């Protein structure tokens, strides 16, 4: 029995990645619970499992008394001396109990408790595995959609990807392979809850860290990143090493690095600009792909007036204002944009008034 028990414990330990001692403790607790139930719930029934041999020992403890009034809890001095020669009144002695005394109900109880403890241990293992992965990207397989959530298999765990955290018009199906960003890992009474997102700007930043070695090793730094999911992402990058082109590093040879990220984001546009401490230069770059003629700034109010060629106005503003809105978020400046003709007209009207 002990060999079979050790084999089962080793097998479960390997399959579920649960430490052997955790399983043995659960098994010991379960069998002790079953043994006490078998003997009427007596608290003086004890069970131990040898961690090396898996040998099971069941004992009952009794107090040595002159006159026995409770045979379940007490033992006479003469009987105690047969077990422990130097026994004295009020000593506690242990008497062995044979395992054969276990009944079918006790064994079934033990099995149920073991399964419960294994499930609890599995939950702890999963939580410990993922608790430090918050803020990282994981790959997974879409399993199903229920009540506004996708359930994604990420290894031994099942994570939750709310539909609102997917890209616009993204309809995921069972079996789809996706990447997502872990926004939170919670340890609840029902087990670990792993929350995912594909819409946060940090998701794109993490994808760049995976694709661009220079970002992963700190040679290139993402100074800021802003995003309107499904439409456009803008990120400003910087390198203190003049020999490293931060934008080129992100784009990759023939655009391979950025293209891999664009594919994951279902064609979302990505603007990568070099960071500059001069707000004029930074604002002009942030309005990419539009070309800028000139910029006037008010440093106290942190506002900027940007003049662009007439044919660049719609590009600078972007579809539904996406481009200028993201440029403001990226730079932290309030930006007004005027076309060259609008600016000339406004300037002429002002001169007439003067």
C-alpha cells in the first residue's frame, strides 16, 4: 500500500506541479479526518505519514489514570506499563490502531478531502505562477464567450478577456490564437482570476519590448505611448547612445518588427517618433504623418499653434480628430491647428482691424 501511495503522490505531484509535501500534508489531514470520523469524532485519534516511505501510522492517545471511567480517553496504569514501562499517573501514552479498521465510508471521505485539497493546491500554484506576470503579455487560445467575456486558455490557467477590452470590430472565435496584456491577477475564494486586455497602451509597449531587443535591454526607451485602439498608436522613443537609431530599431529591417505588431493589432496604424526635449520639434513630430510649416508656443499655458499646408490639414487632424488628439496626449501640450490659408486670412483680418 505504501508503494502504491508513494507512486500516486509522485504522479499527481508531477502532473499538477504541486510539491510532494503539500500533497502528503493534504493526504495526512484527509486520512486523519476520516479516521476520527470512523471513531466517533474523537480528537485523540492521530495519523502520520512518513514523508520518505509513505508509511501510515494511526494512533490514539490516552491519559494514564488509577480508575478508568472513559475507555476512549483513559487507560489504567497497569495497561499503560505494558506499552511504556516507566508510565506514571497523568502521563499521555500512544496506542497503535490498525488501518484495517477503516471502513469504506472513511476511505470515501478521505478521497473527497484529498480531491478538495488538490484543487486548492492547484489554485495556489496557478496564482503563484501568474501573480508576478501582471504587466506582461501572454499568448493564449480563445475557448469560449460568455456574458460579455472571452475565456482564454493560457497554459494551465483560464484568463478572462472582457469583450470591451478587445479591439473594435474584433470578433474572436473558439480556437483563435491571440496575445493579450495581463492587467490584474486576483486571488479569490473561487480561485485565481486573471484579467486580460488588448486595448491598453501598455499592451503595445509590451509587444515592442518583445519584438525589439534594444527596448528589452534598455538601449532604447519608450518615453511615452498613447493609443486609440483599432485606429492609431503613437509612441516616442529615445536612446542615449548616438550609435543607435531608436526609430529604426523599432521599425526593424524592411519594417519586419513593426509589421509583426501591426498584424497582431489587426492593422492598427503605428507612428514611431524620436523623442526631443524641444516642444516645437516634439509637437511637429507628434503630428506625423502630417507636415508642419511652423509652430508657436505659449510655455506658461502649455499651448501651441501649428500652421500646416492646406493639403496637410486633414492629415494633421486625422480621422475623427484621432491624430491631433493623440499628439496632444503624447506631448502633453494643447494643440490648435490651422491651414496656411486660414492663418493668412486670420492674419489679414487682424491687420485690417489694427
